[in-house]
C-alpha cells in the first residue's frame, strides 16, 4: 500500500516529473489501452466486424503499406495539411500581430474574424465544391478555413500579452512603429505564436478526413471511405491510427522546434 507521503508527492501541484516517470506513464497508458482492446476483442465483448482486434488492425496497416501503396496516400494527405497550414500561417501571423498591436486594426477585423470562428468548416463543403470543383482546391480551402480564424485570434491574444514596458521603452528610445512591431513586438510574441501554430496544426489534422471524403480518390480519408463500402473496419481503424501517429509526430517536431528556437524559456523555468 503506497504511503501517504508518496501519494502526496505523486499529486504535487505543478511539480515537474522526471523523464523516466514521463516515459513510463506514456507507455503505461497506451499499454493499458491496447490490453483492454485486446481483451474485449478476445472475449467477444465487442463485435469483431465492427471492432476488430489490434492484431487485425496492425496486420491491415502493414498490408496497406506493403501491398496497397498506402504510402502514396499518406504523402498526399501530409502535403495537403502542410500546404493549407502554410497558407493559413502566411495570413494569420501578420494579421494577428497587427490586430494585437494596433487597436484600430483590431476594431476592423475582430468582428469579422470572431463571427467566422463560430461557423463549422464542414458546412462550407457544398459551396466549395460548387466554386472549385472536385480537385485539390476545395480540400485545401476547407483545411484553410478550419484553421485560419482560430489562429488569427490566438496570435492576436498572444501579441496583446507582450509587456507594455518593452514597447514604451522602444518608443522612448526613438523607434518608429515599423521598428517596434518587427524588432520588439513580434520577437517577444514569437514563442507563443509558435505554440499557437502547434495547436492549430493539430486542428488541421482533425479536418483532414472531412476534406478527403468528399469527391477524392487519394489520401488517407479516401482510403477509409473505400474501406467503409466493403465493411473493412480494420482498414478504417488503420487509417485513424496513421492519422494519429502523423499528428503526434508533427506535434513532437513542433515541440522540438520550439525548444531549439527558444532555449532561454526552459532556463527561466
């Protein structure tokens, strides 16, 4: 039985954990998840047609990559996400910084951006198909719409959090508005902007399947829709696992980028 002191240490408020504990916890929760899934499938608690065992899903994943050229679909999906996300960042970063710096710019764009944030991106599918046809454009547009308005708002809020003393000091030293925005405000907000981009990249991955199930013959979502027609649940789950793995991979890459670009933040903690 664990001692009260040990339990208290485990639940210490905002106390950092060791790397070993973090790794054990991460692997442990996934081990429990797959153990429960395997047990449910083996004992017949779930319908094997609807919820195949992990072994069948991993076997289907292997078959997709080795015998079905699934890697090309994965590459297409990655390209769509990255292109749409880059387009959203190209608009959201300068606009969000300007809105967070100048109240007059915020007064113009904030009501517009705020209204669009509450519109579900999938509702644009019919009109996007009418405007752009069935090529790549509607898929990229849907991913762009799903990210852009939230990203603008997050960047605006992070820019507003830049310490006022930094701006006042720069102005006192004779810096003009151009210098203040580019040399003071933007660098100070950049660490949080990268965090916002990391969060919104996850949002882009959540919209991927929606973008690809409509009039698409390539991509992970298209593969999943083909599998649905033939009740191949194992392949559908394989697609879900691949999307989750890709999302986790890009999240880790963004986290590594953040640590590499801003090592001084870790020192402050």
